[in-house]
C-alpha cells in the first residue's frame, strides 16, 4: 500500500474537478480534470467514499460511516478497502493529497 495514504489524515475532494450525480443508482461521474482522457464513473460504494472525502472526516470516520450505513461488522476490512479506494482517488487526482 502506498505511503501516501498514511500521510493524509482527512481526505478532501480536489478543487479542479467537475462532477455530477447521475443515474438511478446514484452514480457520480467525474466529468473534467486535467489529464483525464475520459470521464470516470463511480459505483455506489465509491460514491459514498468520494462524498465522505470532505476534508473533515478521517479514513477511520469514513470506514465507520460505511459500516453503519451498510450494517457491516468487519471494520478492519472496510478500513482497508477505504484506504485502497482513497489511494486510487489520489492517484487519479480527484482527492487532494
């Protein structure tokens, strides 16, 4: 796992992206970001993580929210998944580093 994820305590959406909600499943489409060849479509779980990257919630807070929302018991596994998704968001430039 990237060292980058451990240095960022409270992930926040990048200022230079344009995104919108779309579809019946509450998908989000990242429409514009310098260097993106195509829009990125986030699935419902990625949407929840993306929206919780508000600069106020820690990775642990995000994992806890997902556990509560989806009635999940394995918080360590959820936290690992959150870290992986946020790391991917950082690499794509849609979450601030």
